């Protein structure tokens, strides 16, 4: 596969000789635009700031651009907890800049040139672009319009269909017609917003039931659709249009285009197609003799060709309607006109073919694993005899357009599932698939993958090079991807295998119990519960007991993490602390891990018992010392006389007859002996040591003064 940068050197192909463009406003606009882009890419922050008040005086154009540039760069920073981290601005290739420059030039032509120059120039550009699109995407007798997004495209398609059915009075209807939409959630949401935007009631949008096939969750059931249409006609409703998919963005699903076209023709209903498989029309080496695939199609060349800012293209059959209702601005096709020429037909087709080749290559890697369910398989992938067909073989061997599109795959959806699974996976497997998608995305950022959830299937990993602009382009990338996939599938299989054995292993360890944790894809979790607690049903009934158990398990996790980082702190669905195990490999000794938790728990439990006994001893010592001190204080009062402790009068007695210095003695706790002793001997010994330090004639026997 060649790199997407292979077509970057395109400026020389589209440049006009210098003598013909000297002092041209086109060159001035292009240079000015590219200069501003270069400053942004080089992260050159200026000191010019924008203000909320309009300046009294005028600013120069350079100052204004500097303010805008500073604003963009300053908003490009996000807080990461420690400071600010800059997001990388998009890297623009030459074709990206060419596309963006074309917008400036289109507005220059349509708004600055005299009308007698604007009309013929844009008419010729629009006519040439439409002819290229008609031949490239196999759509005869077509008109084209260009919009900023899919929503605007669908809005104008609805207006075209209504104009064909109701004529000039299509906006003055007493009752709106019925819009049918294939059950792709993304498309359904967009069509509902579109209907509301043009004043239709949301009830006018009917979702076509999907087939009961698990592997095709959003494929329209055409038998059910025909029944619905017949019922609507009998109830005097007006079926207007069917929005269908030809390669859905998330699932890659394709509706049955041929039968759907026949059904719509039978009931005189407009058929509109969208999806990434429509790009395969450009790969056909033959010219179709049949009618168009649909009455209209929406194309997204920006993501198909990896070129920023190209408009969304909508092709429609001109025989059905007048283009006057579209209010077409012909200048919007200029980015298509310029970039298609810069690429050329061969490079354009090659870029699209490379996207399909990426899907084909990923499929060849993924199909090796029995534990991976491949969803939305194409006709080619379902046929075992043709599994080795390359994209080039598919293009060469297909004789009609629908067959070609149904055998190409623009999206590959995989899911890690249990053996022989033919239904929605369990919540635990949702966690495993989330883990798989996250690690692949982190370790191979170049891979065109996304993590999403399909209601009828669960969490899946989607490989979609048509919706993600980055792609695998070198053999080293493919090798890295293959090795990474091997490693993580092995981890998933080992984790699931050991998880099934975990409860049996825990049963052999009396102080451990299995804990269920939400949103955890690892092996599982256990909690250490002392045996005397497990034997008593009331032991964990109080909040204090639960706190004690939590503290015990937290200390166990802290001890284990000092040995191995694979252990982590968790919280079960019951709100109590536990020890979590992460993903494991086939050579992991789970029994040894559990035994380590058990032994660590026993040590912490014994340590806790020792601390508790010390706490009880200290508590009793304090109580004993308090009683002794109270008793000694009472004796002192009786010895000195009660009069000395009477307020005011006691001061006179103490002045007349000072009391003897006989202070209340303190107490200290001897932890080794477990008794409370008086501090008198400590102070006597301290006084003797101080006297011996101050008097050299004190005999050495002074240190041996008895403690009692």
C-alpha cells in the first residue's frame, strides 16, 4: 500500500506558468491564506488580543489576523490537572490547503467579479464537475448540489421528492407525506431532525423494521416495508421517500439495493442512498447499462479521499424535478473542481481502493480467531471459496454495480464472544470488548478503529477507514497490528478461562469470598473475611464492623501492591472493599495469587488482633491511672486541710502557713508488665543524674539508686 502522502506533490500539476498569474488576485489570496495557516501550524502566538468592545480606530489586516491566530492557539489548550496541555492542530497536506483556498477563491469569483464574468465562469465549472461526478459514480443524467453537511443534503432531497410528487404547491400541504428510513440509528436521528427542520411532524418518519438476523442488526426488512407501504396507501397516506444505506458508517450494513429499488419503483417512491460503499462506484471498470441505483445519492468525498473541507455532494436524477427549487450556489463546487484535477482520475480511484484494501486486510487477520465474531460480512466474505479474493479481484470479477457494492466492505465490526454465541453477549463480555478496543486504540493509534455499542449485540470494535482519516500504510504497521492482536486475544482467552475456575479455587480458601464488580473486565475480585466473622451472621450487621472489614482489606491491598502491581483496590456491588485481579495470561498461577491474598490477610488479621489487644491494655491503664490520681488528690486534700482549698479564705491560710511541697505523683504504663507505675522513681533518678553531672565528687554508686 502506498502512503496517503503519495499524491501530496500536486502544486506543480495545477500551477499556471508564472508569467500568466503575475500580480493575480488569485495568487494574492492564496498566499495570504497560506501565510496565516503557516503561522498557526508553527504555533507562533502573537501579542494581539481580541476585545469585547469594537475599537474606535481601525486596525490593520495583519493585526486582525494576529488576534484571530492568538485566539485559536489560546483556545487550543486544555487543563490536565497539572497545568495546560496543548492539543495538536491538524496536520494539513497540500491538497487540504488547496481545498481550503478554493473556498476563498469561490467567494472572490461569486461576490467580487462582475456578473457577466461570474455566470459563465461558474456555469462552466459546475457543468464540468457534474459531468466528472456522473461518469465517476455511474449516475447518468444527473444534477448535483453541494452542502456543508449531511443534514442539509437530506433536507434538499426531501424538497426534491416533495416537488416531484406535489408540484409547485409542495410547501402548502394540509397533510405531510410519509418518510421511510432504514433502521440505522445514526440515519434515523438525522432524518428526524431534517423532517422537523422543514416543518414536517416527526410522526411522518417511519422506521423500517430490521431483519431478525443477529449479524445484520440494522438491515431493513423489505417484506415488512412493503406491508407498511400497503397499509399507508389504504389509509390514504402518501408514501414519499425511502432513505436507505449502502455501507453504514458504524456497522457497514448494506440494504438490499436491487429489491429495494424495485419496491420503490412499484409504489412510485423516491429512493435515496447514502453510505461509504457508494465510493466503490468509482472502482467499476465497466459502464453500467442499467438504470441508476437510486433517485438520488449523498457522497462524502472528504473522508473517502482524505482531503479536508470538501463539501458533501448530492447527485439526483434531473428528469424528475426542476433544479430551481434548490437555490443552488454553483461556486460551492469549486473545491471539488480544483482537488479532483489536482489528484487526477487514477490517484483518486487509488485512494478509494486503498480504503477497501485496509478492510480486506483486517478481515484476513481477524478471521483466524474462532473467538471473534465478524459482523456485517459481505457476500464475498460469506462465500468460503472466495475468501482469498483481493479487492482487485472483486472489481474485475463482478459484472454489475449492485453485485460489486455488496461484495466490497467499507467497515468491519468484530466482537469477542463465547463459543457458538448467536445472540447478544453478556455484560461481562461487553467489558472485555471495551478493554480490547481501548488497548488496541492506545497501542496502535494509527489503526482506524472505534469502540461503540450496538443495542442488539453489545459493545463492539469497529474498523472503519472510511470514517477515520488515519490509516495503516506500511508493512511494519500491519505486523505490529497482527502481533498486538495476537497478544491481547491470548489475554482475553486466558482471563475468561481462569474466571470460570476462580470460584472453585476460592472455595478451598476459607477466608476468601468472591466479589462481583461492575465495569471491571479483569479476572475478578475477592474479599478477605476473618473466619470468626464468616461464622456469625450478625458480625457484619453494624457500620463499625463494615468499616473494620474495609480497613483490613485496604491494608491487604497495600501490602500486595508492594509485591505486585497486578493487585488493586476495588469496591464490590455491596459497597465493601475488596482485592481486584486484572487481566491474566495463560502462564499465570491464579491459585498462587489467591494463596498470597489469603496469607497476607492472615498476617494483617493477626496484626490487627495485636493492635486491638494493645488498645485494650492502654484503655485499662488509663482508667486505672485516673482512679489512682483521683484517690491521691483526695488524700492530699485531707492531709493539707480542707480550709486551704476554700476560695479566698484558702489564700490567707496558705500565706499564713505555706503548705509542704508534696505534689501529686504522675503515672506511667509499663506495656511489658501490663501494670501502671508511679512516675516518682523516674523523677528521683533524673534528679540524681543531674546532680552527678554538676558535681564531679559524686561517687559512681549514685546511678544505682533503687527505682522503688
